[in-house]
C-alpha cells in the first residue's frame, strides 16, 4: 500500500520543464507591442531594432527580458502593414523576410519558455538583430522584379542536360 502511495505521488509531480512550457501565454501582441497602426514598416522595424538592442545589452535578464517579449510581439505585427513593394531589389519577397524575422523571434521565446539559459540565446538575438538591420537596408535599396520561378527555369534547360547516363568506362568495367 505504501509503495502504491509513493507511485501515485510521483505520478502527480510535474516536471519543471513541463511547468515552464505550460506557463500562461504572454498577452496578445497588440497589447504589448510598442507599435501603432499608423506606423510604417520602416518605423516598426526601427522599433524592433531598439527593443532587440535593449534586450541584448541587458543580456535577457530582468527588464531586458520584457524588451525581448516586446520585440517578439512587434514581429507578430509586422505583416499587418502593407509593404512598400512585394519584392526586394535583391530578389527576395518582403513578406517572406518578415516571416523569417517572426519565426526567429518565436524560436527564441520558445527556447526561453523551455528553460534555456538566456546567456545561451544571445547569439540568436544577435542574429535576429542582424537580420532586422539587413532587411531595413534592403528596403532602402528599393523594390525589384519578381525572380523567375524555378519551374520556368527548369523548363528552359536543354533536353540533353536533363538526362545523364553513368557508365563504368569504355569497357563497361
């Protein structure tokens, strides 16, 4: 009977990582993101850069963690504003680049919620900062044409380049 009681108590104990992962979700992005509906994409990216810089400088501790949460909330709201053009001069989709920023920010927050040491995530934050700045520069360079779709490129390959034969040499060995 005592063994059954110990087993039941052990089964009820929650894992610390599970507890962190099941913590209440942060408030909606619209509540904590320091952006307004009237802000342009460039203004939102500038605010994102400021929040990331403060989070990085504070090493994701204390108030700096709050700044990272605000930065992540900003990334959730980047697609709410119309981009000045659909394609960057570099041949990338603006929306795709915005989604990449959002995905990286989401991954950093997920790692923190799983109990990762904030110090271990500073390189990820720095990468997000660099990606944000790179996009800001790319937006200043202006828009461009949509790149040629891959299926069109493949359709234009020479027929003899799509079929290759492999032999063992002239004697077949």
